[in-house]
């Protein structure tokens, strides 16, 4: 293991229930409705993929760019207003990795400004060498592109990278990139099939760095 790459939503921040609730409100604002169960399949996808699909399925009249802008503003406002902490064990894991001089990065499907806002909110700037957004690649998870781009930025071979993911799309992206994947079974991320992960944990605190 020469580098660790973190997904963000559902791994660093327990945002899936928050984002699902905001998505439901966003779709309602634009004249339709969606359930939390319908949202589960989109975990790990970019906002463009998510809301292009929802616009088509739910027959929303507004341009997809307007829908995304509304949702993104809601997410940033919520992050600013709410008193929240990283998922338990994340701070300790990042500290341990820094002590071992193992570089880390975030590879998230979320927009770059949201990733930066989360890292700033939790004061984690010193731990991440790179923050890579889904907006910086052509293909969304489960395509491996975002993980391959992040490995290249880190200067580490994909086979030497460990990824921490909580969604089916994310785990498949990591494995499609030829990386070792730790699947975090976050119950708040819905019913995600993370069976392709090399190791599955029920808590970030269960991750044992000595095994990688």
C-alpha cells in the first residue's frame, strides 16, 4: 500500500441521508416526487448523471443545469448550517496514515467546491494531497477513470492503491481500476452491494492498516 484514496459521501461525511432528503425536496421544487429507495441506485454517481436521469424519468421541465445548481446550493447551505462531524474513525485513520507518510486523496463524484467545503468544515486540509472531483473526468463511477486519474496525480501505480468506498458504483470503480478496495457497509447509504470489495467493514474504526 503506497497510497489511500477516499470516497467522500458516505465515507468521510455521512451525507447520503442528507443528500437524499435534499434531492427529494429538489425534485418536489421542480414539480415531481422521488423516494429514498429510488435514490439508492445513484449513490456514487455525479450530479450530472443523477439529475439528467431524474429529469428524464420524472419528466422535469427545468434544464438539468438549473436543477443541479438548486441542489448544489441546498447542499452547501446545509453543510454550512449544520453542526456535523466526520464519520467516526476518519480523523484517527488520517492521522495514522500521515504518521506513516502514506499519501491520501479524495476521489468523489461530488462537485469540487462541495469537496473543498467538506474538507474545510472538518479541518482536514493537511491530510489530503489531492481532491479530485467527478467534474474533472469524463466518466462517472463505476467507470474507473476517477481512480486512475487520482493514482496518476499521486504518482502511485493503481495496484499499490487502497480505496475506501461505501457504494456499489464506487466499489466497482475501484476494482475496475485494479485497486484494493475496502468496502464500508454504511447503513445510511442504503442497500448497496459492495461484495466486490476485498475487505468489508462495518465501521471505519475496524480498518487495520497492517493488513495492507
